[in-house]
């Protein structure tokens, strides 16, 4: 294992993460992704290249705009760091292969969707719907088409069912169509039966963080907590902790593959 390649994978991933930040903040506004240059949302000062280095610039600027001193959201370096770490992880696990490209693409799609859902409470169908097909094509190439198709239909169908039943019971939208497409995309990538584990992990992390939020702020939240980031954690968690999950279920006498 050459450390140079690992460092390169991290730097490349962090640079991609920087681009994902641009997509997260411009896609919902319908703004161009390539132009204009990045600028401070507060004072509109264009960000010069030397202040646009992933992670490092945030540290050197101490998290503040060099023009007006407004603090820069921690989301930016966090997304760059997470993307860099995921690129390293998938490189170490799969080297440069079809799996590597498929899973980094999957990760990038989930990061964009989570970022947009977290900030704007919408899930961009323009990412999730092509993502369903990308997942199916990837699994077809691996000879896993049927589990992927069942995973996509089950995942999307389950959330659709919750949406319809929940809507009738609570008389308001409990799940958006965005969550339906997102879960179908995750189902295509993780396949049947792991999609069940992915949705379970999403519900579990969502509930835990929801409770922490309510306890820490001592208020019940009127607007629903966006579920997209939790579905993403569930989907990515299943891929990253695949062997642990398989072993755990085998211990219970359930063989997932
Ligand atoms: Zn500024």
C-alpha cells in the first residue's frame, strides 16, 4: 500500500467535497454550478483560490471570511473532510475498480442530497432518480440485478406506504416523495435484503438524534426533522459496515447472502 496514493485519494476526495458544497448551495437556488466564482454570501467578496483550499483554508482563516469576518459554516470543511475520508476508505477497500467508482458516486450523491435536505428541507429528484438507475446499472454489471431491483422497489415502496398511511393518520405530510426516490436509490445500491437494515439504521439514528434535539433544546419541533440525512447514514452505513452486519445477522441465525 503506497501512502502517496492514499494521500492523493484524500486530497482528491476533499477537492470533490469542495465541489459538492457548491452544488449543495447552488442547486436549490437554480444558480449555475460553474459560474460565478465562489463568493462570501454575506459581503459578496469573491473567494480567491488561496482561500478556497479544502479544509486548510477554513483552518487558516479561523473559520471567518477574510473580507467581513463573518463566520463560515462548519458544514463546508466537514463535507470536504467526510468526502476525503470516504474516498480513502473506498480506495483502500476496492483499489481503483468499478466498485470504487460506484461507491464514491453513491457517497457523493448522498452527501449532496443530505446537505440540501438539511439546509432546504427538499430532496433533489434530479440527483436521486438518476441515482436509482445508476445503482441498477452498477448491480447489473456485478450480476446482482434482481436483488438491486427488489431492493429499490421495496425501499421506495416502504417509504411510499408510510407516506400514504402516515398522511391519512396524521393529516399532514410525514414523508416526501423525495424520501421515496432516495430510499429507492439506496435500495438499488445496497440491494435486498440489506435495504431493510439501511432503513432500520435510518430510523434508529433519526430517533436518537431527534430525542437528543428535543431534550437539548427543550422544545418539540414543529417542522419535521429532514429524514434524508438519516436515510443516507443508513445506506452508507450498510456499505461501510457490510461485513460486521453480515456477521451480526449470521450470529442470530439469519444469513443475508
Ligand atoms: Zn464576507
